C-alpha cells in the first residue's frame, strides 16, 4: 500500500543511489523552448571563466593593515583575558582574607 522510498546503496562507495520509480521519471526538456508548456527555460551556457569568483588581490599596504589589525585583535583579546584572570585572582584573595578574619573572630569568641 504505502512503500517508503529508501535510498539504496549496495556498494560501500560513499555514493548514494536513490530508488527511482519508473512511473514518475521526468524526461529533460530538449531544445530552447519548453516541450510541456511550462515556463521553465534553460539558462544560456556560460564560460567557466565567468563563473569563477575573482581572486582577492592584496597590495603591500593592505597586507600591512591586515597584519596590524590581526595583531591588535590578539593584543585586545589577550588584555581582556588577563584582566579577567586578575579579577578572579583578586576576588579569590579577598574571599580568603575574609575567611581568615571570620575564623579568627569566631575562635576568639569561643575562647572567652
């Protein structure tokens, strides 16, 4: 009644061959005008050189700017990380000092 269409791959090649139902195959259009009357038309052939993206060209000045920007970014990130580490160290030290003061206050209270 209802059959799932599961991709079939008998060989371990990594390529998946889909299950094709011969009743639903579609023939491609031949020529420039659509045969079935649908509004689809084939795109004109373009040469391979037009389809490639243009290469990025770096001048010496732009290369220096990119290197300086990268170095600046590394320095800013490093400064932020060092300041966060310093904040954690100061907080830990202040908590330790508070713990020592509270312990001495509580011990002096019990000795009386």
